[in-house]
C-alpha cells in the first residue's frame, strides 16, 4: 500500500510551483474567467497571487518547512472555512493540512470558488494519494478540528459552533507601515505594492502608516504615481468616489492624489481607497503603542528596527509571505501536528 510521505509531498508541492510558471490551457482559461465570478479578481491580480504562491513553494523553503512537520498516517478531518478577499488566500491553510497528512474538508468562499479547485486538481495530478485528502463541503460536519477565517462578527459565530473542537479562529487584522523619514523614493514606490496590490483588500495590505511629526506628506505621494491606473477599476473607483464625497460633505480634512485618500486617524482599519496616517514623537513611544494593539496587527512594513512580536517585513514584501509566515502569528503546523 502506498504511503504519503514528506518526500512525496515536497515533490508534489514543488511540481505545482513549476506548473504555475507555465500553466496549461485549462488553468489559463480559469484565470481568464475569474473576473466573471468576482470583479476584484482581475487577470493581473490572479497572476500576482499565483506568482506569490510560486515563490512560496520553492524547493529550499519546502525542505526547511517540512523539518517541523510530522506527516500523519492517521489522518484527521480538518474543516477549513476560507476567506475570499484576495485570490486563493486560503491556499496556505489547505497546504498545511495536506502537508501534515490530514484531510482538508473545505468550505470555499463564494467569492473564490473557481481558482482553488482548479489549482488543487492540478496538485492531485502530481500526487494522486492526495485525492482522498481533499473534500469540498457546503456544510461542515464530522470534523476533528477547525480553521476558520472571518471577521470579528463571524468569529463569535465560529466560536459558538466550533468551540468544542480544537480550532484556530481568525478575526480582523490589519497591516501597517512605519516610516522614519530616511526612506528612499524606491522604498516608498515599493510600499505602494503593500498598499495597492489586490486593491488593498488583504489583511496583509497596509491600511495605515505611522510618520514622524515633521514628515512631509508630498514625499509620500510622489513615488506612488505609478499606481494611478488603479482608479480605472470601476469597483475601486466607486469606493474612492464614495469616501471622497463623504469627506467633502463633512469637511473632513484629508489629502487626495486622485486615486488615494490619506486621512489622519487613530484607527487601524481604513475604508477601501483610503489610507490612514498617524504621527509619532519617538520610536520608543510608538513601539509601546504598537505592542498594546499587537493582536490587531497582521504584519508591519518598515526599515526601522522595531522590537515587536508582530511580523516585520521590508517595503514591497507584505504580500510575499513565506511558508512559515502564519496568519495572526499562530503556527498552523504546530496546531495540526498536535491533533
């Protein structure tokens, strides 16, 4: 009888990485049709996500990652409630369940119901032993554990229904950037990717920046001009126009470069097409403040050496997580290994 091993899984996952470099006609057609199912999933953004997954599944990182993984020969059913805010955002959870030898019982998001099945179909071609480890379900039942991703509101529902089994229940988180005024034009241009990739819809997208008291906002705006075409997307444009009209009617002070509204605000979660900013007096004071709200932060983009528990990445890298960059800083593999 064939046994699923770490070696087989590494080979299959790496073959998937190679496939993403040159997807066949069937998968390319799925990419092309994605905007028909979800207008946010433009071909460019889907390809951006696939490129990030292809980077993630490099052989060196796979081999390093699997050093902490026990491939179970007594698989448990792990229910997965996936988000659909950016293309294939739930892939890492599925990958983690399969890597640990468990069975992924997947409740797809209605916003992302085409791409993931097409990708997993290809994975099964590379490793047929995975065919009985992937189950799609409209309603989750008969599971041994749950990983659920949602909002602060849905998390209460998840905790009520799934609290009796081992679980990871994720809530709203946002990502931030910390500038100290020494950033180059190239740094800010790269930060544009952290803000605008996937239209800013991901929890790893920067929704707020922290600036020194004497920072000139114009230094921030000028390098972002390359992202101006984002305003041509009708849904993004609708959000921009709506928020701009609210600010103008209510005489709310803000900056506007024609495709992004920048508003001073103590909140972390800015509306779409809006970026919040807050000024700080010292990095020591800011570090204390950020530690106090750490459970609301997904990752921090900065060149500053901040002593934080949160994941800190360099400019342009927030949407390029590696295999061990776990959502909400909760080690998914340790959780799955413990089942």
